[in-house]
């Protein structure tokens, strides 16, 4: 019979009251999205799970945390899932994992792997197939998303155009022109190099028609070889999900196996309920 006497002990109710009051004050003073407020709410949820044994209240508090902020981060979901799996039940753990698969954006493949591993340990073959279908569908949707656009590059120095100074380069001497100083005075002296030992580039001589034709043909040949045009970094393929649906159907996860168990003993144990064992890890 389940002992519920601890639920009525005064010290638990007193601590719960202190948690609620502290969270209320933090929300009023700093806002609900403040990291300190969210962390205190997480601590209160863990206390409800581990000490007060009020799983429904803890789940409701986690739902509030997800709605306030952090619902798209894997770390926040893993905190809730670990508490549910330790103090709650399998059904709610599975429900949280599926919600995390739909919500997490920073580390989705970590959540995919956690769901598959959970069904290996706790679920049936049908539930494992369902989880694999779900994560592979999500992975396909992620790979289909367009890559983020790169900032336009300046053709002269390969610097993003938004990094250039909006009013032009700084004049020699490190001072910018102020009001009334932007007008240029006519300079009738010959053009002199700005930096010592740097001479003006000579004017290119006109080329003959045959020379220009030969250069054009060489440029076309180089374009055919893929050497012409600005160099672009190679596109990195989006990561594919590491679990194949066809392979997972034939895998069996066995817990509580002694480390001293040999591969041959595992094969003998597996052949009792299966037609054959191909590989043992």
C-alpha cells in the first residue's frame, strides 16, 4: 500500500509556500522571463517531484516554464524529461519526448536520439517503429529548410558590405571630415602617391584584336573547368539522422547484462527467441 503520510507533513507545505512566495516576488521585480525566475521555478518543480510527490503539480509548472521561455532548447526539455522519468511514469515521459521533438530547435538530433533510446528500453517494437517514423520525418523536414543567407561580399576585398564604413574610408591622418569640410578643393598640382614608395599604376596599353580574342577563349576554357568566378566555400551537407528505420526493426536492446558476459553467450541467449543473431555490441 502506498504511504501518503508525507504529503500532509507540515514541513513540505511550508517549503512549498516559501517557493511560491519567492517566485511571485521574482516575477514582480524582474519579470517571468528572467533566468533567476526560471531557475527557481525549475527547482520548485524538482522539489514537487522528489519531496512532495506531487507529479501533476510539477508537470503543470514545467508547462508554465516552457510557455514563458526555453521551450525551444534541448537542455530545458531534458531537465523536465529526466525528472519525469525518475519520479513520474513512462507514459508522461514518452509524451514529453514527443513534445520535445516538435519544439526543440537548437539541438534537435540529440532529442531524436533520446526518443529512440527511450523506446528501445521502455517501448515495444510498434512504439519503436512509431518513434523512428517520427524522428526521420522531422529530420527530413530540417534538411529541406533553406540554408541561411550569407551577407553580400565586396568584390574588391571580400569583406561583407555591411562591415564597410557608411560614409567612405577615413582620410589619411585618421580624421574624418566635419561639417563644412566635405567639399573638395580643386587641386591643380600633379597627382602624387599617397603612401611613400607607392607609384601610380601605368595606363595599360591598348591590346590588338587577336590578343583580346585569345584571352577571351582562355577565360571560357577556365570557366568550363570550374576555375573562373569568385571562390565559394563548399556547402556542408545537412546531417542526416543516424538511425535507419530498416535496421532498427531488427535490433533488440537488453538491459542488466553482466559486463563479464561474452559475445558467444549473448548469441546463445538471443537465439532462444530469434531466428538468428548477426551482430552483438
